[in-house]
């Protein structure tokens, strides 16, 4: 199977979310997975095994990570280290974000 080189926001919004997941996967290569996450009402996330980068596609709100809170909006990039408590709070109804999982279980150190 050929490695996907391109994913659009429209494709991401329409991609099916498999049972047991909260986001749709658009690409995978090695340890990297690109997903799209658009929670409704609240964000029930728990810490993940890999480091994550979020790139906000739409909406605004507050990102909680490792005891800190920051405001976010479209185009912002956010980082959540592996194993760290994090979630989106007080987000707008149109909120959606790209999520890039990468690296070894337990995260990168350095």
C-alpha cells in the first residue's frame, strides 16, 4: 500500500472513527500516526503512550497539560508529552484538531 502524502480537512472531518477510538486516522508511517480529533461537549482523554502534537484546525478554548492551562485558537500547535494528563476544556462547538502521535512508547527523552 502506498504511503498517503496528503490529507484534507474535509476528508478528516468525514473519516470514520473506529469503535474504541475517539479520533479518525488519516496516515500512519513507522511510529507516526496522523489523526483528526473533534470532541463534542467534553474531552474524556487519558494520558497516551506516545508524545503528541496537536495543530488546531478550528475553534478555540483552553488546553490543560501537566498542570498548566493555555488558551488556543486556529493554527496553534500544542504539545503533550507521553504519559501526561492533558485535555481540551471550554472549547467551542466547532473545535477540531489534527493530532500527530510519534516516537517510542513512553515518549522521547532529550
